[in-house]
C-alpha cells in the first residue's frame, strides 16, 4: 500500500533467468502484489521468479511468445481482476531503479495524473549512461510520438517504467493494444483518445556493465512506423469527429448563437 493506494508491479519477462530473481527481490516492500508474466521463455525465467519469494508473487505464463505489449496487457488484466488500484511496469531485466517508484506513484496519489511515465532524459545521467545509438533513436521516436499521440509535453516515449490507475486501464480496449515493440507509442495514443492525464517523471537510466540490447533495428522500425501512422490517423479521426459533434447542434438550431 502506498498513500492509500494498493499497488501491483507487472513484470514482463522473456529469457531473463539470470536477472529476474534480483528484479523481483528489489521491488519495494510497500508493493502489494507482483505479477511476473513469462512470455514463453526458453529458460527457467518463471522458476527463478517464483524462487525469489519474500512477497506475493504471481506467475502468468504465455503458451507462445506474444510480445512485450501482450505481456503487459496480461499483467494489467490480473491487476483489474484482483481489484488493485495501480499497476506499475518494471522490466524483468532489472533496468529500472526501484528508488524511482514513489515518484511515479505520487502524481496518481495526488489526483494529478491517470498515467505516469518515466523520462530518463530529465535525469542528468542520461547523456553518459544510455548507448548513443539508443539515445538518438529514442529522441527521434519521442518527437514523432508527441505528434501522433497528442501529448506535446511528454518525452522518452520508449521508457517502459510506468504507473497507471485501474480506472485508466478500464478505459482502454486491451484487446486492441499493440502486442510487440511499439506498445508504449500505441498506449499513449489510446490514453489521449480516452482523455487520460499523462505526466513525465524523471527516472534514472540503468544500464549494467556489459549491457547489450536484444532489440534489432528490424524489430523496431517497421512495427513502430506502423503504430505511429495508425495512431496519427486515429487521432485525426477522433478529433474530427469531436469537432463535427460540437458544430452540428449549432448548425441544426438557428436560435443558437
């Protein structure tokens, strides 16, 4: 429990047997529940997570690999089913600093946001900690997502360290959320369409010694380009419909205005 909010951590994981135990063990003690979603790992990720113990840890296993977005959605469904207030996403590879978790929860607890997301670019370590290729890619995607999602004040769109209130989860059609890389860009656009309040929170970029990304360019460029284009078209359609809805009553009633 954190400031009268029950809190769950959703931890998507794929082949993270070396890191998952420490990631689970590092979750702060005020967190009420941990949902580890094993996205059909080929190793002992699920077993390692279960052995971490020390708190309420639930293991959800996918029968086949469905993608990080689908893993997070599975975790969100469990949070809704258990009636918990807030779902926080923390990666199974330990790249998120547990010390930043209260700062993500505070805007929701204060009633100022429905969704709080990490922004590593607001942390002074970003320029030396994040690999240069990833740095440039994140800047480009963040600028594009500002346009397509409609949140002009947010940045670091690819940061997966997030907290969301259950009421915001309920406003999203989870069946239609993009399942793989591109998930955060898609979710931001859907939150905007649902008029949800989103805020950026500074978080520390974490890249351990010898860190190497498993993401390849072909895994990002095509799906994210598709997500951005679809999000922009959906945004235009929603905003056009809203403008027409406001204009029609005035046009049909000559006494108005």
